[in-house]
C-alpha cells in the first residue's frame, strides 16, 4: 500500500526555554514512527506523531544504554499512556512526560511541541 504524501505547510516546533525552534515539516513525521533531530545546542530530540495526529518530543538519548536511539524505538500505549520502547534494552518511556514506565527513578526530558 502506498500512502499519499500530505499537502501541508505546517512546521513542527519545539519550545526551548522561552523561544520556539522550528524542527521540520509536519509531513516528515509518519504516524507510529520516530524521527531524530539535532537541536541548536547539539542535543538530539526524538519526535513522534501518533495515529490520532498528536505530537510528542523527548530526548533521543537512551539513559540506560547511552546511545541516541529512542527515535528508532517501537511505539505503543500502556494504560492509555503513549510510549516508545528503546531498541536497546526495551525500557518504555512515556512520550508525554518522559517518565520511564519500567524504572520510576529514570526520566528523559519531554518537550512542548506543536504544529504551526
């Protein structure tokens, strides 16, 4: 099956401190898959779009393995909470809050994200 490309001018933006940073075109985000983006300070962010069209952004670095791979993880839901499972050791991170669902002492940064 071939998906028709979206025809939109919308951009995905992240709130960094007090300013908004434009990351990419909304059409780059395929529902259920992640995309990594480089931030101005050199950090990486993992961007996700779910099938309902909600956008999420968390740090791309897996705090357990240290590699920047969360954008390549599998997405799903647990008790109504959207998550990404790291491709390394399979820990799940809540996409809205960054909280690790498998170890409550661990969290990654979650960013405010919008399409504008």
